[in-house]
C-alpha cells in the first residue's frame, strides 16, 4: 500500500501543530502520530530537545549522557532528531525528519529536554505531517524478504529481491542480521548498475561511493542489535529511469519503479570459513 492508496482508504493524512505541555523538562512522551514528517519546532525558551521512536532509546545509558557535539549515535538508538535551540523561536527542520514509532498502537514519541541555559522551562509545539493513521491500517510497515547467503570472511554476493510486497519508494527504518557473533556489510541500490561496476563492488566501507553507483545505503550490521537508521533514508527503485530525463515526456512509464531491491551482502569478518548470514530490512512504504 502506497500513500495514495492509503489516503483513498480514508487515512485522512494532514499537517497539524501538536502542543507539548508547558514547563517541560527531563523526559517523557507525546502523541505525535504513529508515523510522520517533522517540519518545525517552536519553543518559548532555549533548550536541547531529543526525540525517539522507541522507549528503549530514551533510557539508553550512553545516549542519556551523549553531548550535542557528539554525532556518533549508537546503532540501537532510534533517534528521530537532536535539536539545540538557542532562543525562543520557531525552528524549521531542513531537511525534514521522519518518524515511524515502534508501537503504532499508542503513537508515542519519546523526548528528552535539557534546559540548563535558562530558568524558564520550555513549552514546545511540533508542526508535523501525518504519514500513518493506525486506526485505518498499519500495512505500510513492511518486513522485506530476508536476504540469505553463506559467505566466507570478506566474501560478498550481489542479488535482487523480487516481491509484490516491496514498495517502489520507501523509508528505511531499521535492519538486522541473525547470529549474535555475525557482522555483515549490506549495500542497497536503486539500480543494478553497481553489480557490473567493479570499482563500486570492491569499494571499502570507508571510501565514498561515486554518484553513478546509485547507492541508497551502505551499512555495517551486527547480529547483537537492531540498527535504526538516523536519520531515516528515502529509497526508491529507479531501474526503469533513463539517463536522459527528456525521454520521459513520451514514455511516462519510465518513471514507474519496479517492485525490486538490489543489494550487495558481504561477510564483514576478517577471517574464518563460510557462515550463514540472514539480513532483514524493515521499511515504511510511500509508494507501491
């Protein structure tokens, strides 16, 4: 189900300003919707605000003490955004941040407010565009088919996931691999071009990819934890998209994505024989 079909089903998606109670400090939760785009935040006092998709992220010991200047967020922390607001004002968020809260039944976003620079506790307003009405359906939350392979240390395999359940445009929410001792590198692409690009195939994780690789995401996954994407990444299938955009005028079908996902899976271990690797992806559908 894409957003167009979702709206036709009566989801009633809209932009709305949500007030958080006055005199906010410490941590808590607020109902902003089960999935949304965060557009701006208004505060009446200076503060630092962190918001999360999961309750576990709020109480993570490392995250609680992480300073604003440290951008290394733990993979297991489902951070939506970390905002330092120096004065009373409305702060637009560019690029906009996306949220897909873990528990769609309560639609709670979890927050932590630090307010050491002012004696006035902040009152907050969130301007958000709703992406999901959980009372209508939560079908846009999709676990993709598992990517399976047995790989020796540093070995890799490329492939294509094909399923009618794969959306053509989506938000990457989280990923994981099986086995507590497993470490894997997973790359996702919008086109199959990367499979024949030997520079891209052999590229190290620390080397930036080229624009022509059509890379969506490049991640190292550990079997000991779920990795949440911070910020969430928009992915799209562009397999039919021509390199000369003017050709779309007479062939509009070229903008239609295919219900496929292209990947390179690699065993991130530096030694050892073949081990079975199963990689899972959780996405939020924006377009069928």
